[in-house]
C-alpha cells in the first residue's frame, strides 16, 4: 500500500512556473513507476508525465520541453517542475503510482490555475 500527498499547486500568471511535489509513504517507493496526471473541468483525466523506477521518463506532447518530472528515492518524493505555464495547463494535478499494470494508487490532487 502507498499513500500519496501532493503539494505545490497554486495560481500563477501565464509564463510562470510552479513545482509540484508528491510525497509517498507506506511501501518501497523505489520500485514504483510514478506519474502526474491532470484533469481540467469538463475533460478526462490525462497523463502528463511518468518516471520509471530507474528514471526513464515520458511526457505528453503538450508539455514536452516545458515540464520536467524527477524523483528522489531517498526522500520518497516525485516532483513536477512546470515552466512556461499556459492557461490550458489549468487543472487539478494528481500523483499516481504503479508497481505494474494499472495506476493503483492516487493522491488527493492539487489545483493549478494559470490566469492573468
């Protein structure tokens, strides 16, 4: 079992930056693939970025170059650095974890609002 707690959301102007943090507890963090998802109002939840247990990363086309996912296994933490934010990045961002197969564990979400 893994518990995930996100933090770092907030309001920012277009072009600004935010760093989201996901703190994990309850299991061997290093074996899990971690990811950030987001869900905007009226839209389906979408995968933003993922990072494997050995550090391989994948990004949605819409955030490539602008967002960076990273992890610190010593701190049981995964990060999402978001730069050059756009209004269309506005969403609730969720941290998720899997040891294989479906995304089994989810955080409660953190709101990101990009607006002038």
